[in-house]
């Protein structure tokens, strides 16, 4: 077996319509083993172009194509600068549209399991991606009357100040040597992320990436690792002090109101969807 499941909070083999939702293209490399085995429909929230605006969508599309992975309707059409402006301006409708688009797609494709970014306080797009997923899952579940297993994976555990947490909500997968080699090769070939990949491998060693962790979401819309000021806020303050950025994205002022808006919208939409389902059944 190229991929063995070491532990899981439930039997994962019964799910056959999985989805993978990434805030930025390239996150899928983190769960490459799971992705290549389970072939989830891949959704990308932004194009990952960063400040220079060079989209990473083509690289992720090529990677998905090589592994026979279908693309979701949401596939990086929003640029990074678009989402950053939407955050700073608290453009709720931008995020609510993403929730709606994703939930419709989950319903259309009968998605029964979703894995995506965890909210770690590292990058606001990752944290908002998590809330978009949680909202879409809630609406799709009520619209269909079926449960969608909701899992998250971390992307920042090799950064300074981040700690790993594993418990009985974890599904752990172990890659055999061949699959690990393929994963490392795919990461190396992902040109736009070469520096990040090299830094991660230098910090944790290659073998660290042999085990992949999907953690079951128990509290939707919760921020996993934020106590005090999140990393992105401190990082933004530094950039502003250096004159590189004009404004800082803040949790309380920008990110939290957007998460609250998505949570409120999803709760209301879920009630409507459940009523519509009750009328038709
Ligand atoms: Zn990212
Ligand atoms: Zn774990």
C-alpha cells in the first residue's frame, strides 16, 4: 500500500466523493499522499500570486492534471491582492459569494468529505479559507440532509512559535518510500514554492513529510491556534514599520467580522436550505 492510515476518528474508506479546498495553490502538496490516493476535487480560493501577481494556478492545475484530479468551480479566479483588499475593506459580499459558490458545488457533486486549510493565525487567507469551508459545509449539509466529514490540515508547523497538536481527532497517513519520493519531487518541481519547500525540509527533514495529518473539525468557525496577536498581524506591523506595506490586516478589526458574517450567513442559509428540503421530502 503506498498510503496507510495509521489512525482516524472514523472510517475514511466509506467516503468516495472527497474535496480539497486550499486558500492558496500549492497547499495541496502538504497532503500530497492523501490527495494522490483519494483524488479529491480540488478548489483554490486565490491564485497565490502574492505581491508580484504571478498566479500559481497553472502549476497547481498541471499537478492536479498529472494525478487525474478534477478541478472545482472555484479555482483561483481571485488574485491575492483582490482578497487582501476585500479583507481590509471588510467586503462581506466577496466572502459570502465564495461560501455560496463552494456549497453549491458540494451539493452538485455530492461531496461527502472535505479537507482544507486550518486557521492557525499564520496567514489571513488560510484562516478565512477555513471559515469559507465551514460555512459551505453547513449549508450543503442542510440542503442535502447528509453529513459532510470536515477535516483541516496545518501549513505553518515548521514556522517559529507554532506548535503541533495531535489528538484522537487526527487521521494520520503514512506514505511509503516511493510515494514520499514522489511528494518531495512534486514539491521541488513546484517552482514558485521552491524556497518555502527548501526551508521546510531544512527545518524538519524529509522524513517529517512522510506522515500526513488531517484533523477533524469539531468547532467550525473557530481559530485553532490564536491566543493574543496572530502571527500575520505582527508580521504586518513589521512590514509597515519598514515602509513596505501601507496597512496591517488585523484579527479583531478585519478578519473576525468577516468570519462572523460568514457564520451568520451560513446559519441563516442552512435554515432556509433545511426548510426547502423538508418541503420537498
Ligand atoms: Zn498559503
Ligand atoms: Zn495529527
